[in-house]
């Protein structure tokens, strides 16, 4: 009988501590800011006033062109509103599953984290390049662009790292030799 592999504690998995911190922070930001912008303006009363104030304060101070466009329901940024909807419908539930998986060293959550990381890194990279090389950075000061990049870059690099890390972990699991199984139905 094969020995059951001991699950590693969280302190034995420093990368998972990073991912757990990231998912916790992103979950809070998604619920506090991004999810509100997914809903139509007339439904904003479902969010408590202090949470609505967080969004307004962030929009005022950051001048984030994508979130401002989402708040204004800009037809030029429908693509970004689709990303916000995918964040609300797909990513927020992923955060809960990933947090559970990381806390419990649950390998079955690795493929989901690859999917999440791919989506998050590619969509954030699109925002970075739109600010740097597209029209979305027009009118922003260099200080505002730096502030936006300080927000965007970690939300691109950590999911990218997560994607490759989880892919390598999956490959490692697939390459693990399994004990020989008797072929059923054949007589020896």
C-alpha cells in the first residue's frame, strides 16, 4: 500500500504565503471597488455608503482611466466592463477556492489557479500597455501614471508567477511514478 503524502504546512510553502496574501488583498479590492462598477448605476444602493465612498475616493485620487470609464458606462471601454464582469462572476469565486486550496495544500486547485492567473495577468497587461502606449494614458501626469503602474504591475506579475508555478507543480504531479496496478480480467 502506498504511503499517504504528508501535506506541507503553510510556513513550509513560502510562495503559497505570497499567493494567499495576494488573493486576500485582491478579494478585498474586488469586493470594495471593482464589483460595484459591474452593477448598473441605479443599483448602487445595494452597496453600503462607506463602500461607495471608497470607490469615489479611489476614482478621485487615482484618475484610473479604466475604472472612470466603467463608472461612466463608456462605450469605448466595453472591453474593460467585460473584464470587470468576469472578475465578479469568475475571479471572486476563484479567490475563495484558491484561498481554501492554499490553506489546505490542496493540489486539486492548481488547474483553477492556472486559469485564474492566465486571465488576470493578460487582462492587467492589456491595461498596462493601454496606459503606456494607448490613448488611456493621455491627460495623466507622469506621477499618476507611476501610481497606476504601482497598482497594476503587482496584479500582473503575481498572477503570471502563479500561472507558471502552478503549471510546473501540475507537471511535477503528472510525472510522479505510480505504483504498478494489476491488469484486471487477465489470468496469470
